[in-house]
């Protein structure tokens, strides 16, 4: 097996063996994910662009990779780190092993290292830049390369993952796909693609929405030109404060009166659009078991999360109300506007992977669109 090294910017070096495309390299921010399953969805989630993901479960790849569970059309992670990569795919839906899938997409993984020690470093010192390589260069040379990598702060990665042109999302039911039946659309939703996960689009369709997806740089004027019943600002990678065009779009959309839903990066963009601020978390939230308290109902939800930045509670404008908090660290996990039909959540209500506790968010958004449509009809009738 091909020897490989994982080099961290703090000087820590882990020795293991490569799998996937052993001729490739992976450079980016090293983060860890504590989910025990869902590795395919994680690796294809555009929010992980620019990152190397450490899976904390000791055995990854058991059930292989299938053609239906991808959250985008590409393998988005820069590389992965595991204790052991399964050489066998044991599932009726599997078409490839994990190593075969990485090799197909020219991505590298490293296994055989002490992932517990690695995660302890990341938890205590924070997410940091790293490199996976099979190159024969000295440790000193590799460390110098790592420390020259760009930081995640200030990085706008949305252009790397957004759609090039607008398109209408049409859910397809295929053999092996577990997609639920889709009703006849009642509402038209425009999704601003900062790196949208496919299951967000699927769940919007399952809630009776015709879904049009537009590039991240689409202006508010062009979005409103679709005459949407609602607009979704999607998840995505990088530093939200760097997505200045998205912040301006959200500011204009927010004042238009059209119902607005922000998810993950979209949540952060909404906060920034109304005068809030964001900050970099030490090691981020990357898991499927984060407890969230709904301050409106008092209930607790177990949620799927993937973000390295958060909205700062201090200094939020009075027009924004905190609706959810993360019970692990108290960070802002949900907002709503006190006047306009705007809501946002820091976590992933669509899960994929993860629990379905928060899927009511889509129903609440549908209700907001219904209420707004009824209001528009009344105004039209009395005009």
C-alpha cells in the first residue's frame, strides 16, 4: 500500500496509507465529522468545499457508494481521513466501494492513522490547514506548503460550487432511489444556489413547490422577475462575510416582502444583510446530533449541522428575533424578522444525513408563502 502523510499547520504529522487516487493531493482546512453513517452525503455536500474531512467513526465505507444519495453532482471534499476504509461494500444499492469512488473523482484519502488523537488536536487547537500527500518531500517542505495555504476567513468559495445558469429542478424517481412522491406544485420557489444540497430541492418539491435554482450572483431584481412565492438562500462553503453580493441580494429581497428562508450559509447571510455580524468557530459544527432548542415552542430538536462560522448574538438588530439556540455552545441557531416574512436556521432541516426533527421548517415556510399569497390576492382585489 502507498504510504501517505497528513501534515497539519501546527507541525503535527500523521503517517498512514493512501486510498482512492493515490497520485492526488488534498489541501484545505481540516475538520472532523462525528456521524457514524452518511459519508456519501457528507462528501458530496458543497458546504465542505475547501475542506479535508476527518470521520471519527472507526470504520467508514461499509455500505459503499450508490448513484442516488449524492447531495451534488461532484465529490466536494478535498480529501478524507479515516481510521480504516472498508474494502467491501455490503448494501444492495451499492455500486462502488468508497476507495473506488474517490479514485473515480481523483480524490485521495488516508487511513491507518490515530483519528482519536487527531480529533483531540482539532478540538483543542481548532480547525487548521492541512495536506494529504504521498509525495516524497521532506516534512519541512510539506509544512511550509501547508502554512502557505489560504485561510478560510475571508474566503468566498460560492463561485466554485454554484450553478452556472438557472434551471428548474425536476425530481426523478428511479429504481433504487428512495425519493417520496411529489405532489402537483402550488407555489413557485426560487433557490439562490450558494452551494445547495439536493435534498433541500427535493423537500421543497415534496412540499408542493416548483423549484427554480439560480446562480449565487443573481440580483434581487432578477430573482423578483420570476415572480416567486418565496425565495430560499441555500447553504454553502466559506466565510459568509465574503459573500458581499449575496448579502446585498438578501437585503433587497428582505425588504420586498417576499417570504425568505435561509439555511446555514443563507442564515448567516440574512443576519449580515440586516446588520448582524458573524465569527469563526474554533472547530465548527459537523455532525448529525446537535441539540437545538426552539425558543418559540420550548422543544428540543436533534439536528444535522455543517458550518464553520456562526452569527454573533451580541449586536443583532432589534428587528431580528432569535428563535433557536444551539444547546452545546449557546450559539444562534435560528432567526426571524419581526415585520417581514423572513426565517432562517443555522442547521440543516433537510438532514441528509441526519434526523428529521426539523423538517417542519419547510412546512412553516410553505405556510408563510400561503399567507403572503392570500395577502397579495386581497390587495389586488381591493386595488
